[in-house]
C-alpha cells in the first residue's frame, strides 16, 4: 500500500521524502525511541504513515494546508487504520497553536518558511527532542549553479541557504547535516 502512495505522489508531482531519506529517518526514530512527532507539511500522509509503522506507540500530529492533499492524507491514514495515531490538522501551520511537546519536530513544508517554522514550533520540543528538516539540497540546487533557474526557484534556494546559515550559527541549537536523500538536518537543543 505504501508503494501505491509513492507511485501516486511521483506521477502527480506531490513532494514526499526520497526513499533513502525516509529509511534514514525511520531508523533514527527507532534508534532514539521517539514516540511523539509533529510534522509541518503532511502532503498525502506518506511520512506520517512511515513513522507510525516503526512502532505501535508512535503518535503523529501533522499539519496540511492544501485541501485536496489533506483529504487524500485522511483517506491514506484510514486505509492503514491509523486514525487513532495520526492527527491531521487542516490549516496553515502559522495559524496553528499547539501546547503539546514532541520528541521530534519534522519540517517538510514551504521551503522559504523554514526559519519561521523552526522559530514558531521550537517551544513544542521535549527537553531532549530534535528538529529535523528535509530538502536542504533542494534537488542539488542549493550547492549548484543559479543559471537558468526561474526567479521563484532562485528565491527558494536563497531562503534555504539562509536557513542552513541560521542553523549553523544558532546558539540555542547544535545541528548535524546528513548528506542523504535530499539533504537532512537534525537540530538538538543545547541543554
């Protein structure tokens, strides 16, 4: 059933985590005994389902603002009987106020907003929790050549470079960059 979701995502240009990225992250979740996850950017529910497949005690809160994707995510979650473990919020992440604390916060939404997502949700992190961000390579464009890119794509690349700089110089968090999938970062709060 996961393969069906992957196929649908690829044939409809819906961004989901690259295979080796999701394998790395699910292994990380398993090794670090992560039980509660906040995901910014649900899309069609693929990564939330993968996270819950790691362990029966994992609960995910995920946010999606696109109505069509939200509805599809609801269907996908239901087909895996995970409605009790995956809570999908239909809203813009900037409108969502949460009081819960999470072991892992996963940022995989609008690339140009990563710094704002990080700042908004960092207080929802458990003491030893981590913030994980995906797509830091942005299909190789972050380290590549700007020539021939649209103004919009150049803007996203510039914002991602700013985000990487923000993580590298953040005094509150220490970040490890993982060169796997489309580029992943793992940020730990300095206790």
